[in-house]
């Protein structure tokens, strides 16, 4: 059997032979010479001469031939600043996820070498200059720290925004409310002072030769690319002695919108012996009366990378975009194992407000299938989960926890339940859900209600969306709460426990049901479904066999045998002949 190390050494030897035969004047690097690229864990390298002087450094790491070769420019400063050249002169060909055919190591290197030479030739001819704009964010960050975090919606016009400065970063946000909510969710609710900042919309985005290195450069750039922005910058410059955060925004020709940061601060010149600081900020003018063009040379500028805090939204598919869910409010009754994961899925999908209602505390026997862990045992699930989710999803408008029965919440703060766009119940308590059904039928709730529950061992999960008219929740159950049409049957019951049976299932067993209930909820919030709607998630046949269970014959008669790998079905929720909802 050949080990990976043996394959590696064999591949490196093949590449070495090819280089010796094919590239005159190539020089193999000694192990000591490879230390400059130690972060790559290199095992072999060569200097490959370039036309016009200098060389390419070829580096192979310990995973070759299952990793792509790396190329670096050496002793050619005229090539270092070109497009697709990263820090340290690294040539960006495929990134770190390039696919290779490990069975042909020489072909891997030959192809990559050819690509590197072709890229350098195109750069010299100016053929790739447009890529500076296309990948603006990558070139802007060269050699600069990550200091800005932004909550700005990129787009025209240029405008005044707000910022908050910490020791390690500057937060720039669209509004005071947005900034304070984010900071409170992340770091706790306390008093914070915000300053004015500027967001500049640029068309077009600048190329590296136009990146500002002084405040004079910045003003010239803004005057060319954002005429409406120059007055804003000058206004803040002449009225504030504090550091000024400026966010530059734009859209590359074929890409998503991008943001970058600039920080303007007073220039402090060293004082001579016995003298005051040279060139003070307001020299020759009264405070607030220094013209911007005079003030600019007295200030210094630094570029910063802007991390978009709302960047996760750019990964959502179009149907989960803004403003579909961000202004929606959900009341979730039941923050147990099923409900806690459902709350997380709703917030991950962009739902703006979630109120969690549950009177119980977390116990040790539930931590393996709950979003909360051991450090939350004995804490009220609703309150603890709300605190955890606020920090995990700090852009949410409002995540609250109510350690009470939902009926008490309705009595004390009725808007939490009554004004929700959607109420979801996963509490699994027939008495509580019967009361919820009757309250809904009486017209006290604004939106539809989704009921979600699991069968034994989570072999099937059910969700039904009910409106205030037509078939009600009771229609699908006998008067004491047994589902009229379960999907499975099992000779083993749930384990007995004080106050009712203890459900036996794990996190993986429950996950398909959580996703199905969440998907139905989002369909309702987006207007893609209208109550009544009934869906069921069925586990694979292997799960039933493991649980010594089988499909319920009545279910098979209605829906037929499910696929062996499990499925989700959509059905019709019945309206009982003798149910009070018919009257």
C-alpha cells in the first residue's frame, strides 16, 4: 500500500525532473530557503526565471499533488501591483479551492505555470485593469487592518449616517436606532454615544491608482465620483474635531455592491523643545470656521476594510430577501426542543421579531436536542433562549422571552400574542392548544396559527395552519387530543413520566420536522400559502424499522406508501361534521 507521503515525494520528483528538462536556468530552493513561505507548509520550491528579470517562485506544499501549486513574484516590483496579485507577490490563479487531477502532477504544474505567465503578460498589456473595479473590495484591503463594521444599505444618494467607536473597531450604521439595537443585542443594553459619519455613493469605483492617501486625495476623488457627497464630507470636516468615519459604496460592473472605509483624524506634528504642537488644527481661524480645503492638509487619512455586518443577507435566495420577513412578528408558544430549533430557523431566514413563550425551565435530559446547552440548565427556556438568539442574530428587530403560560401573556401583554403576524404552537399541550384554538376562533388573534407536533420517536412530524374561519385545529383530533390520522404506529409507547409521557427522539430525528414547520411558516408570512394548509414530514423506512414501528394502515389508505427515503406530503385538513367550527 502506498502512503500519501510516498505519493507526495514521487510527485515532487516528477515535477523536479520536468523543470530541469523544460525550464532553463531554473534553480531548486534549499529547505532553508522555503522558510519565507512557512505558512504554506512547503516541501519543495524552485526559482523560475522571468523574461525581463526577476523570477517566479514555485512552491509545492505537503499536500501536493492533491493541492494546487503556488506562485510568487520575486524581484519584479513593476509586476507586484497588478490585478490578481495578492500580498507578498502571490499570484491568484484558482484561489484555495482549485481542483486538480492528482494522478498527473506534472500537468498540474505545467498548466498553472502557463496560467501564471499568461496572467502577468495580460497585466503588463493592461488587459486586466477592469478587474480592479470588478473586485474592488479585494484590492482595497491590501495591507490594511479590518477596522470598520457596517450596517449600511449600499446605494445612492450619499448621506449622513452614524458611527460608534470601540477600541478595536468602528461601527457605521444607517440610523441611530439600528446601531443601538445591534450593540445592545451583541454587548448588552447600556447608554452609548454616537457620532456623525458619512456614506458616499461612488460611480464609478476608483482603481488602485486613485485610492486616497490624504484628505486632499479623498476630496478630489469624491468630487469626481460623487459630487453630492463632497458637501457632506466638507460639512462634517468643518464642524467636528473628532475622528470622522467615511464609508465609500459602489457597484462593480458585474458584481454585488461593495463598501470600504476611510478614517479621518487630526494630524499631530511633534513639538520642538519648549514649543507647542506645530500647525494646530484651527490655526488662523475660529473653531468651526476653517475652510475644508485649508483644513484638509491638517488632517490625516487611513484606509480600512469594511466588514458588512449584514453580509449574511447577501447569501439568501431572492425569495428570502428584504423586506419579505424583516418586518414580520411571530409569537412562538413552546420553546422546547422542537420550538427552540424552529425559532433559530425563523431568525436565520430573516424574520424580524420573535416572541418566545414558555413557562418551563431547561432540564439536563433535554440539552442534547435543545438549542440551549448545559450552561442554561434550570433557567427559564424562553428568556434564556431569547438572550442567546439576540446575540447570535443581532440584526433581529426584537427577540423576547416570556416565562409564562401563553394565556397569562395574553392577559398581561396581549399585543405579544394578539398582534403577531403568525402564532406558532409547538408546546404539545392539548389543553393549552385547545384554548389557543378557541381564542383564535373568537377573532382575538390577528394572523393565522400554525400547530406543529411530533409522533413517537419523531418518525413523523405534522404542521397545520389554521385561519379564524373554516376548519379548526380541533377538527383533526378526538375531544381528548388524540390525532385522528397519525402516520405511524408502534408497539412501544413513550416512557411514562410525571405529568405525561416522555418523548424519545434525538436532534437528527427531529430536524426534518423542524425544517418542514419552518418552511410552512415562511410560506404563510410571504403570502405563498393561505390557511388552512396541512403538511407532514415522514422519516425514512429505516427509521421505522429501527423503532420497531410501521405505517398506520389508515394513513396508507389515504396517502399511499411513502418513498423509502422519507418525504414531505401536503394534504387536506378535515372539517369535523360535529365540530363547533361549523356553527
